[in-house]
């Protein structure tokens, strides 16, 4: 480990504060380090491994596609890309899909679509995108501009202009700002992930959706983290019964390979023409073949199980010793401990449990099919540490 740690420190860009763990293998919700120590994984590669590490059905489809043709570029038709787009549209009521390779790219496409739609419809001065304070939309200069957290902005000025942030759950301010800026789009996460696992209120989401529709402003929902079954519905917006115009997703949709998608609804389906946007790797046949096996298994039974496990975790931590509060939706959960979240998460690693943090919270994003016994074991470890580590 120390050798690898040194090589990594010497040659890999210093952008990550890694945990002191070298993962060498894993299956489902159990990961193994270089010393053979096992961990219960409550992070699933940041909501990527929907069915856990190295899921067999996903792996088989990926290997089969690798054997057929791993990459073609978008100059040619390939089956997995077309079939995944069809499945995404059939499951959401959206009309067209653009594939990229990450969440940031999915959001870039969403922003471009909203801007082009609004500029064509309302004039070139209609370009402002409204997003929320404390949001997270990615690391490119444009998605950083969309991200409503100042500390991400400081080092990289000037960012893409035309983004305004309004407080979450404050519909009057959103409405006023959208009117004053002649908004070209409104973009939000249903549960702010990196921002601390904070769900938006149902009223706010519904009022915003009605307002956006009445004023012909494309509503973009960033489902990069909340999507693909994570919140107990296929996409988190479905919990609130709204129909967005544009949906970005990534993370879980690829089940472990880089894949992002921008889904376009009826209003904006014809905005992009040949040459308007593109990606060399986007819609890669291997990633899409894997994605098909993920999306097709996110069914009612799995979603009911996600909601059941979520209720179990909420029940376990609500009012528990050393726990101030618990937030989230489905298997996207934030626990605010009395003590520092990072100390508790580091102590959990020693006890064989891998969890994440978001702001001052312990963040849980387990595989959606994590077995109940492993979940129970990991919850017990975290509860004990919350009770013990108070400062
Ligand atoms: C992770 C995340 C992104 C960025 O995704 P990348 O694949 O890292 O580019 C964007 N939006 C949300 C809500 C995310 O959680």
C-alpha cells in the first residue's frame, strides 16, 4: 500500500483526498483491500454500482459487447445505443436522448438545449439559467457556473456567464428572478446530493414546474445522482408527479462504466440538429449494453425494496444517540451526527464499513440491492460510532 500510495501521490493530480484504502476486488456490496480485509460498501462508487460491484448480468452484457464491437464513434448506427435511448424514453415519457460520458456532460447538453430553445423562441437575450444555492452540477466551467456554491467558483474565474442562483424552496424568489432575468431555463436536483443530501419540498418543485410550463421556460432536472432508482422511483422527479422538459442523468445509468444522458421532452425534442452537439465516446456500445441491463432491472419490485430499506435506515437513525438528524430520499441518505462526520467515516473504515460524507453529514449511497444482513451490520457500526464520537 505505501508504495502504491507514493506512486499515486507522485503522479496522479492532487485533486482527491483519498481514504487510506486500496481496493483490489469486490462483488456486490463487499469490497476487498490489498490486505484481504473486507468492507461493506455503502457508497457504491458514488451511486454508480446500482447492483453492486461486478454485477454478473451487467458484466456478461459488457463482455459480450466487447467481443462484438467495443467502439465505433457516432458515425455509425449501433444497437445498444438505440435500444437504451428507446428504453429511457419509454420509461420516462421523454422523446429524445443525447448520450455523453459523465454527469457534467449530460448537464452541458441540458443547458445547451435550454439555451437554444429559448433563444430561438424568445430572442438571443434570453439566456439566463436559474439554479439553486447549494446545488452541484459538475466540474466543467459551465456546470461549475451552474453550481450554486461559491467556494467552487473562486479559483476559476471567469466562469461561463448567464447563471443566477436562488435559494432552494423559495418559490417567490425563483419566480421573481426568472421574470427579471428573462430566464432561458430552470435547473435543479430534487435531492441536493453534494450539497448535503437535502430534498426539495414538494410544494416548491410543483410550483416551479407549473410556473416553468406557464412561462415556456424549459425545466431541467439534474438526476445525475438521484436517478436510476436511487430515491425509490426510477427518477426522483417521479416522487413529485411532475414532468420535466429536460432530464440529465449519469452515475448509475452506466452501472460502472462512464455513461451520461440528456433526455429531452416534447417541448425541446427537436431543438438539436445534426452538427449542433456531439461526443466521440458518447453512446459507446459497451457502456450502453451495460446500461440496458441496469435500466431494465430497475422495476417496481426493486423500487419497493429501495423504499423499504430507506424506511429501515431512517427508523434506525432517527433519535439515535449522537445523531442530530437524518435527511434524504430512498437510498440517498444524509445523517447529521453530533460529532464530525469525517471522523466517524474514517473510524468506520477501520471497522470495515465504507461510507461517504456530504458537507457535515455522513452520506449513504449503497447499492440498491444491498442484502439486508449487510445493511444491518453496517448500520450497527455507524450507529455505534455516532454514539461514541461526539467531537
Ligand atoms: C456527480 C454529479 C454531477 C457530475 O457528474 P460527473 O459524472 O462527475 O461529471 C452532476 N450533478 C450531480 C447532481 C451530481 O451528483
